[in-house]
């Protein structure tokens, strides 16, 4: 099922000048961090959209039961966040 939610998130975040890392349409080109060139390089080089849902609850259409699915943060996003935190703490 395609809902357009991902596109909506991307457009709204770009509109408030908070583009999604790795977004080829609305995102990465707008990133400019002159005080942090290493971070800017990492963000521009990230190979995919940096979107992740830790948990998604919804109501089952037939039973009405609330179903919740969760997923850990992918390693590539965790690594990117670690690099950024380390660069900012120096």
C-alpha cells in the first residue's frame, strides 16, 4: 500500500529547511555546513533517505486490534549519528 506519507514528510521537512538526509529530490543538495565540512561530506554521501520508524502502530482493518511493529535503528543510520556526535564533541 502506498500512502504518500514518506513524500509528505520529505516535503514538509524541506519546507521548514530541515531536509531529509539522502533525499535526492528535496534534501541533500540543500545541506550547507561551512563550519563542519566533514559532517557535510558524510551527509551528502549517505546513500539513501535517512528515514526510520522505530515503531508503527495501527488498527487491524478486520479485527480492530491495535497492531504494533517495531524495528531497531539500522546500522548505517547509527554509524552516521555516531560520526556526527563524535565530530560535534571535539
